[in-house]
């Protein structure tokens, strides 16, 4: 199973209406998980199609 999020797992409980269920779910997901945390600038601007008003990149 692959789960992606733009929030830290510690923030997930705040989004749930039932914190007990959220904590239980997080314990089960995170206990045996491998976390890949990616920091830095997004790749999305480099991959989007250029529009007629976009300036060329300075690379």
C-alpha cells in the first residue's frame, strides 16, 4: 500500500472527527511503514506544459 500526503502524520489526527480512531489507524499504518520524506522545491513547475505567456527558463 502506498499512501502519500502533504502533511506530517502528527497532523493527521487533527483532521479526523474521532481522534481515538485516528490515533489507532496511525499506529497501525506507521508501525511497520517505510517513510520517504522529500524536501525541496517541487518538480511540478518544470514538468508542466509551457503556455503562450510563459517566459523560457534561464537554464
